[in-house]
C-alpha cells in the first residue's frame, strides 16, 4: 500500500469540534416561529354542515384571519407600494399624464355612423351573406 491509500483513523476531538461548529452555525441562523398562519395564496374550500342537523353554535371568525384573506384577494397595486416583479412595472401607474378633455376635437375622434355603416353593421351582426 502507498501512503495515499492509507486512511487516518478518526480523531474524536476533531470530530467533536466540527460538530460543535456546525451546531453553533445552525443556532446562529435559526429562527423560532411561534405564530402560525395559513397560506393566503391557496384556495380554501370550506365544507358546509349537514343540512339535516341543527347548528346551534355560531362560529366567530378571527378578524386577523379575515384581514389576511381579504388582503390576499386584492390587486397588486393595492397591496404593494411599488411593483414586485419586472412584468408588474408595465401598467403599474394607471393615472393619465394629462387630463383628457372630451370636447377637444384634436385628440378625440369619435365614431361616426352613416346609413351605409349602419346597414353593414346590422348585416355583420346577423352574419348572413349580403352579396350573392
């Protein structure tokens, strides 16, 4: 056998030092959770009671639970102050840059109907061939 193939016997002092260091690192980064909540992003399917039984106890819902559920159902703009992802940046600010004036004919081109456009609109709604 060569010197490269020979394994050294386990040194218990070194093994204990490695274990102590690992435990210290785990305890330093470990966080103890004592409050547990449901995941608000999962759909909750509630089961109704038996219709033939008499329900005497009225279950009172926890206000914090209801607040979490209502917040999870809101639009992202109401939940967060700024976009959370790159794709949310598009359309995040929905307020117009200038006030729109509907009477200004330079910017508003309304649909104008004539006799011919009314006739063709009715024909397309009926989906019948006009020209034979």
